[in-house]
C-alpha cells in the first residue's frame, strides 16, 4: 500500500498538477498532497520514518518567521496561504529509517516520469506548427470547476511568436524546464557511474 501511495504522489505531482479539490473560493488541494500525507501517515504507522530533531527545529523557525511575516507584512496575504505554507513543508521534518541511497530511490521513482513528460513536451511544442487549439497548452477550462487547480500561474507563455512548452501536464514552462533539468542530471550521473565502474 505504501509503495502505491508513494507512486501516486509522484505521478500526481507531475501529471495531475492542473487538478485540485476546491476547499475555498480561490484555494484547491492538489491530489499530490493528499497522497503524500496518506503515504506519510502509513509510513509513520509502519515505523519507517522518524522525526529528525534538527529538521524539526528548522521547521519551527520557518513557522515562527512566516507567522511574524503574516502578522506584520503586507496586507495581500491570507491565513489560508500561511497554513498551506506550513502544510507543504511539514513532511520535511521526517527522515527515513531506510539506509538506502535517497538519490537512487528518487531516480527509480521519478526518472520514468521525466522521460514520459519529455516525450509529451516535444510533441506539444512541435504540434503548434501545425495546429494550436486552446487545450494544447492549457486544458483547465475543460476540467469541471470543482476539480480545477485554482492557482494563477503563467500556463501559456509566448516567446517570439511561439508558445513555450509546459509538457502539456505542467502548470507552467518553468516546471517543465525544472523536471527536464532533473532528468539530465540523472542521466549525467548514470553516465559518470558507468564510466567510473566499467571504463578501463
């Protein structure tokens, strides 16, 4: 069950980022966070993770400084956004009891998704030379309102008459670029390991 929840967390983070369950008028809860917390609760119940004291202290500092900023900062803020900020960073206080390399686990989980996303991104960017319907770069208007991610990110960005690729699934081109960068770093790391162990 835990492996399935971790898989769904990674999958939804990349491919379901335009979806969300409406909580408030301008706030949606992304599926990835639902699966993440379900996975975290399951891992705690199985004794597979523990709270790291140093990370908890750092998180406490984040909570304190963000709360002070909320109290004395600019008026364009909401208590909901503050809670969301804590909600996003809280899982970082936990560490795995597993001694396996986190980098290798991350690679095994995410790299196939990055490859699939790259294929969709290339097809999307090339398709605009032949046809360019509205849904090609932003299909959120085809999603029922209750299940839409209510963020205000720049999903469609024009550059010299071309639309920058967001990989079809990502909320904006910068996310797509980040994922591709991770994929290239993984590939480079594998080549270096291969060279280190097998080169004469």
